[in-house]
C-alpha cells in the first residue's frame, strides 16, 4: 500500500500510518526499532531499498529524510509504504524551506515509542554524528567513511576526532570476517607477534582501522602498504617462525590463509553488500568498546602526524598478549 501526502505535517503522517495499518489488516505494529535514513534524491532509491531489505531481519519503522532547497516556505511531502512484501513501515519525508534546518522536528513525532532509534547516513555524514540534531535522537549512529565526499581518509579522521558512544562506521563492519580469521589464526599458531603489515588501496578507511586495531590489540608497530586494491588485499602478522597471512585477490570472493609450517588453504572472504553490513550493526545497539578504542588510536595517530614538531614515537608499554586479538 502506497500513500502520498503533499504539503503535510508530522501529525497527518502519523494518522495516515495508523489508517494504513488498519487497512492492511495489521493494527499491531510488532516493530522493534526506528531506523532513520538521512539521504538525498540521488541516493534515496538504493538507501531505502537497503533499509527495506534489513527490515526483514529487524522489523522497523524506516524514516527516510531528504533535505531539498532551504529557500522558500517550509514544506513537507511524504510517501508512506506498508506491506509490499516487506516487514515494518517505510516513510519517505521530503523537507523544503525552513524545515530543512529542523528535520528533527518532523522525525520526533514519528519515532516508535519505547523503542531504540538508529540513524544511518549512507552518503554524506556530518563530522560530529552525536552533535547532529538527528543524531541526538538516536542510541546508535551509523556512517560509512568509504562514501565520504571530502575524501575517505578525511571522513574517517573526522569521525575519529568526534567519536561518541553509540557511533559506528561500516568501514569497521567490513573488517568483521578479517578479524575473525586473524583471531582464529592466532589460536592455531600462538607465537609472539613482532610486527604487522596491512596492504590496501590508498586512503582505504578499513585498512586504517585494521592497522589501528592490530596496534591496540597486539602492541606492535603496523606498517601500511599501498596496493592496487580493491580494498584490503593482504594482512600479515610477523613472528620469528614466519608470517601469518591472509591474502585476498581482486575478485574478492575468497582469500588464502597462510600459517607457518602448514600448507596454504583457501577461505571464504567475500565482499559483503551494504544491507549485510547494516543488518550486522543492528544486531547490537550497545557501545562497541573495541571500536571506541580503535577510534581513539586513529585520532591519536592523526594528531601525532600533524604535530609541527617531529616527535620520536615512544616504544609501546605493557604489550598485550597476542591472544587479545580475539576481542
């Protein structure tokens, strides 16, 4: 069922949602969260399609927000979709005029009561997610540094310097299978790690996060190597017995798993679609303590590199055991 409302308000949209549910024969909501998608006209189809796919696992009220021109009088147009072989509800809200600067006033009355709120910026995230008026409404805020308009590395640094509990980045989510494989490798070969290397295309935010994660978990220096990509192509943990390595070719479907003293073997390591990444993040709505530590490391490293006076990097103190990479 599709309902179009022009020159409307949040109260009229909420009433239309109730009527639509009753017409569809399901007055009970049965939804577990509100997912706010901050997008634009160019990206709204893919963003809302991804959100609809995710709602099959996490039944949600999806509120898409599009900010149009801030000129002219305040105006709100809405499109409501219920059913259509999808779980939950989807509302696309287009704001114009003065309402562009106060989108949170439209969203607030439409949030599900007593349920978590997640805000996702698929394309253009603000530097300070928690300080954004829409971000202030949420318990969880999701960005993607890989889609940043100011450069991928610059977007990641902005998120690291303005990190707040509840923030996360899909560049970090992409590392989940890599981190699981590395932890499994250290279980099988628990030798002391003396160094590490991450190879990826230039400016890849996931590679920066991987390097910071290895540094914080293992207490070793991590060398960043530029490769042709795409994405991360090679991660190596060095020990006196040899390199423990995961190497992924450009196809991105599988990788080669290498442990000293054993034959190389293939492992599944495909590049996941955005809906898979988003669904993973919605499975946990508490703070990711490991990600918080990694972001502090990224911010610290960027501050060190921008210092006008060259400083010698101090040796890491209190090295953590290699097995902490399982975190």
